[in-house]
């Protein structure tokens, strides 16, 4: 049974930092591309970043490029999102996603499945 458990969210001031984690289980983590997406109230789910199965390739939404860094530790079945220079518009519920197959991986949020409850990030002074 696939499980993805997000953590690390919270309240941060503009310009601050947070580091999100996603603990994965129930599948061979190292074989799948992974992503982070976010959803603000009233908005659709939005792609944030993705990483290839081995961690060698990363892609970012333009809105977070240069501020966020996605990474993974395949030995520990954990995905990370380091968020720096946070802005109020980064406020959202953040989810990690598992690619639908070992060969898939794109910036399309529908190419991933989401199994966790998400972790709330609020950026406010």
C-alpha cells in the first residue's frame, strides 16, 4: 500500500525558509520520479517541482525557480523541498506526488498520484 507522508510545513515570514519532507513507503521509491505540487484555497493544484528517479534531473515552475530546491534520498525513501526566499504567494497546501509509472514524469500534475494529507505552508508577516 502506497503511503506518502508530508511534513515540515508551518508559518514563515516573507524571505524566510522551510524544508518539506515526504516519507514514502509501499513501493520501490528509487524507481519513480516524484514531484511537489501545491494548492491554495480556490485554486487548482499547481506544479512546483519534480525530480527523476535517481535524482539527476530536476525541473521547476517558473514561479519558484531559483528559490526552491527539490532533492531525494533514495536510501531513506524520502523526498525533500527546500524553500528559500518565501513569498506570501507561496502560501498553500503542499503535496508530494508519485509518478504513475516508472517511465512517466512531466510537469503535468495529472501524471502523479497523491496519497498524503499534505503539509500547510503559510507565509505571512
